[in-house]
C-alpha cells in the first residue's frame, strides 16, 4: 500500500485519485519550472464533478452487490420493536403540540437519540404515513445508505493509495452475513441513523485525506466539524467517536490552534445548545433511560457476557482472524508509508476500541447484538474491500464461505446468565420474540403490537364509553383492579405497564403512560436498584409509588395487600411532599416558565445524582426526617 513512484505520500497520491486535482486529460498536472507561472489549465467544476461521479463498473459491483444483499435482508426482516414505539409516542406528542414528552404534563425525555426523534417528527409532519412504518422504512433507507457510503469511502481509500487492482468484498461479507445486522437495519430505533452517520463520516474523512495539506477551505472544514458534532445527538455514547473524528481531522489538515478552536466550536455548538435545553426543560443532564440504566456505572462482567453472546452463535472469531491475516499480508506487501495514511486508517479502529470499552463497562444491552453493530462497522471500515491478490484472495474466499454458512444457518436465542446475587441477565433475540408475540413475520405497525394485549385494549374502549377516569394496570405486571385517578391530574386515563412502547400505542395522548421500569417515570428512574433482569431492567418500581403519584386517596383501599400495603402507600405519599423528592417531582410537573427553567438548569447536576430508596418507608425517613 505504498504510494506510486514519483509521489511523496497520500497528498501527492491523491492527485492520481482526486479528479479535482487532475488535468482535463486525466493526467496529474506537472509542476511548473522554477521561475515560471503554472499555466496548466484546471478542469472546470462541471467536468470535475462528472469525473467524481464516474465509478468504474467493477467498483460499482463491489459496492452494489453487498449493499443489495443487505437491503434485501433488511427488508425481509423489517419490524419495529417496543423501544421503537417509544419514539413514535414521543413524536405524536410533539406533533400534537405537547412538546418532546411521553405523556402531556410530564416533562420526561424517553428518547435516547435526539436527532432520530426529531427526524421522525419532521417526517411525520410532512408525510401521510403512519409513524411506526415511517420509522421502519426510514431506518432501512439510512442503514443501506450508510453501508454504501462506508464501502465507497474504503474504495476511495484504496484508489487514493494508487491501488489499481480489482477490489473484492472482504470485511463487508462479515457485516452483511450476521442476522442481527439485518434485524436492526430497521427495528424503528436509531441504529440506521447511527450507521448512516458513521458511513458518511468515514466517506468525508477519506475526502479530507485525499486533499493535500493546505487545500482545505474553511467552509468545508467547519461543515465537516459540524457533521461530526452531531454524533452525541445521534446517540450520546457516540460523543467519544466524535472526539476521535475531530482529532483525526485536526491532524489530517494540520490545523493551527485557532482553527482547532473554530472546529471545536462548530462541532460543539448544537450538542451544547441542546444540553442546555435538556437541563432546563427536563431537569437532568442526560436522557432518563441513561439514568434508569445507570449508564455511568460499571458492569464489566455483564458486558463480557454480552460480548460472548454476540461472538458465540456466529463463530465470529473465525472471520475476524481471517481478516487480520488478510491485513497482515497486505501490510507486508504494501506498507502505508506516511503518517496521514496511518491516521485515516487508524481512526475508525481507535473509535471502535473506545465504543467497545463503553459497551463492556455499562454491561451491554438486553437486545442481542444491537450495541455491537456500530462497533462492528467501525472495525471493518478500512477492511470492507480488499484488492485482488494472490495471497489475500484465498483468505477472502474463506471469509465468504463463513458468510454463507452464518447467514443461512446460524442464529441466536434467549440467553440467561445467572449472577452471584441470584439475579439473571437476559439477552434476547428481540426480533424473533416479537414476531412470535405478534404472530406475524413482519410486525411493522402499532396495531400488531397492540394485539398482544387484547384485555388492556378492551378495557380502554370500555372506559372511554363509560367516561370514567381510571388508572389501569397491565395484568402481566400485577393483578390490580382499575383505580380512580387523582382529581387534580389533567389526564383522563392512565396505564401502568412494563412494555412502555406498546403502552404508549394503546394509551391516547390525553392519558398518562406509567412505566414500571423507570424509562418514563421520574421516581422510578431515581430509585435504588431492586433487581437485575436484564440490562436497563434493574429498577422495578414498587407499586406503592404509582398509587401515591396517580391514584385518588379514596381508591387506596382497592389496592390488594400483595401489591402494596397501606403503610407503604402512606409513606410514599408523605415522601413525595418532602425535601429534594418534592422538588424532583416539581421539576417535571410544574408548568414551564422562565423561573422553572432556571431552577431546572441550575439544579440538574444534583438532581441527576439524587437516589431514592426503593422502599417507600425508607424514603420517608430519608426525605422527611429533620436534618
């Protein structure tokens, strides 16, 4: 992978690959003799753009065939998960004028991807399609586009290194062969947007590398910085990848410190502005699911379980070793000679390492493979394609054999890893689970999910006909009769449920959705851990808190003792009126005003640190006892 003879590195090698630097005949412009003016005619912009758009047919096939396979399998596996429905409920609230909330009147941020939420809101406001299918198909389009951009970036890398041989699909065979990759090409969540952000970032970074130092315009540099800066809004944990990309850009263009400060300002403006809004509007420093899942904690053992859960079903170590062998052979024969090339190749690998450490630290996820998709793409970016070579090609053939076997026969199931404390750690094949629950191969609509809870849907229909204001409880969570809502609440109905997404689909916008796992429940997000069923499912809120928050005191007697004792309900009601806990509830319930925004903003850090004893009696002692 050394530059061609007569060049001094990728800055000059780029003259061969970048049409903007070529003469109209396609030959690199020769340097003028000393003391003479350079009279070489630069190509007109239309000519350069036409040449940039021309990709040789063999390269098109190397890009198009894997992308087509990915698109077909993503379409075949199209679906929306319960977490995807969480986004669609928030979008409906936005478009109804209630703000970015999950239930009107409660300022709670349930969407981990800010940009995905607002993109769906934009599409929901301008298209006639239902929100769930919009999320599904938009995710698929972005996933496919992200893979195409990733492949084309790698193609441009090789061509920029003056590799003229036929390029073969290599690492991309690993990516498109894994069934969980097909599953999360849709799912209604932000994964497609993540893949698109990574793919375009790689493509743009390669463009930066192709341009000689000193030829980067301020406008392009700042625009690229702005795009990198969207990472934390795509998903908060991409903030580390954003920093690595900015550092690579800084090194590639050899910016001065004043330029570096401008890059940081441009990258950080939108994330910083939104963070101020988040703190003032919601009263927390990150989305509520991150608080519920204790994302700042460390669960290395569970993270390792999540990694092995991903590696074992597909024997993923086989293709990864083969890819490493292919890289070693390539470097032995064509070693990148200059620093800038090493920077551009190393950037996604360093980012992948950082994302891996993060996933391991937080304990992974309960959805099989979901959090490894961005890591896998980052690792494979420089390796997606490989040149036809006597030594490398046999290794790629072995990878292709593995890919066929993996894609056709290997699958994962529900895995439960016992923990020393007696709690389990479940990792689900989420798509297969929901296909079984909904009894449809492609559950892409809210109706398909609603049908899994027919008794609750019927109860809401009957309640609407009767005109009563009741709080219903999902019988899968607890056997409790409908309870009267508090008279001072604006909600005309409510639902306590463990599946927040489908709960939001069943509950009309005038009602409140009460999540028992704390993803949309202010008290539930702040309680101490009660049990660890799976990643993100370790704070099961005792029922007494929901009674105290939403039920009319006249209905307390209707609560079965095995659901909550009267003493627990009394203690919960008392604790909610005391000290920091009362202020916490006010931060989301009190009408928004300038003073409320300021209180939320200035108290966001301490509020985020606040933890509530799960037992209401202990909470009363903590918050109501004189200090």
